[in-house]
């Protein structure tokens, strides 16, 4: 009996320390060496200064509807061509659309309020595309005074958008690493324009000429005429009209508005990628119009 008691006491003394050591083990030990704690979620702070570059495609719609009017009116405002034909309003050249790659740089500053991000941004875009149009019109009229007047107009116009920049307010909503945004503000650009118009306005008294043709005796009467470099009294239709050429060419600085939107993605808290659409509408300049649609991608560093 005494031997049995001694054996039981010895077994209890061995089990006690073993159970205590097991209680000291934490769950990480029990899960084994492959267990890793959850990674901390990185919060993107969108506030601060950023600087980057962009590249994409720009499409420019160029209008020329009133490009010829001041040039023609300068030549014809005190003539029968204007009073009878309204010459300066006759030509209406068609618009043109041109497109090409564009590139540039941008910089801005963001302020973040919880998920709301607001800021200001300026950008520059190099484009350098040219659109050209032509038009021509002819008119002939028998006037009440017996004169047949003939008018001929031809014209060509060129618009080249060299480059443009914008300064815009920006607002977005932070969704983790993503920032969808909209923008709106002002645009300024440099455009090169060239316009040329050729005007021929001539006439002769057809009543007098017809009377001369009917003569069987006597001296023909003088046939009144104007606008001819060479006029043939016996055959007025063979006359050569004067040709007046009017040209202008200048570089214009033009203003307008800019609207757009896009999406930014933060690869890291300091490296940003973006996809963006931008619309720029310029004010009319010397009868020319221009608006641009640009889609582009960009990358920036945030400081």
C-alpha cells in the first residue's frame, strides 16, 4: 500500500510542471512558424504639392465662318459690290477638324478633408496642328441703270494652334488608392492665323453695248465700264478685271474656358498615375474659332 502511494505522488509531481508550461504557450506558437499577422492598411494622404507630365491625343475643331468678312469689307464697303451683293457676307468657309498627339506638364496643390479632396492645378500642352479651308463664290447682276456687274471672290484661311495652358480648380473623392476628380477653370493659348482674299468686281453698260451692236451707221457710243485692267469696247466679255488680293497673318493670344475630369491612382503615397479628359473652348479671334478635346495619361510625384 505504501509503495502505491509513493508512485502516485511521483506521477503527480511530473504532470504539474508540464501543464504549467503548456498554459504559458501563446496562440502564435500553437499556429506554427507559417503564421503572419495581418498587414497594416496604408492610408493615402492626397494633400500636398505634386508635379508631373502627361501625353495623349488632342482633336481640334476649327471654325472660319467670319474670317473673310473684315478683309472683304475693307475693300468693298464703299462700292456697289457691297450695296448690291452684300459682298462681305457671301463666303462661308467650312470648319475643319485636325488631331494629333499632344504632351506637356502639370503641377498642383491638394487639400484633403476626410474623403473630400480639393485643390488647384495648372497645366501646359504642346499641340502644333494646322487646319486649312478655302471658299469661293461668284455673282452676276443686271442693274437698273443697264450695267451688268460681275463679282468673283476666292479665299483661304489657316489656323494653327501652337500650344495652350489652363489653370483650374479641382475636386475629388478619395476611395483608398483611387481619386476620381472633376476640374474647371480658364484656358489661354497661342494661335497663328493667316487669311487671304481675292476680289474681282467689274461691270460695263450692257445697254450701250447692245445699242452699238445694232448700229448700221455712225460712231458707236462709249461703253461705260469699271474694274477692268483691260477693257475691249468692241467685245467687253474679253475684258480683264483688276484682281485685288488682301492678306493678313498674325499670332494671337486667346482666352477661354477649360472643363474636364479623370481618375488618379496612387501606386505609393508619393507616386501617382492618372487618366484624364479635358475640353477647352477658346473665344473667337479675328473670325476664327477653336475648341479642343484631349484624352491623356500622366504620372506625377507628390511631395
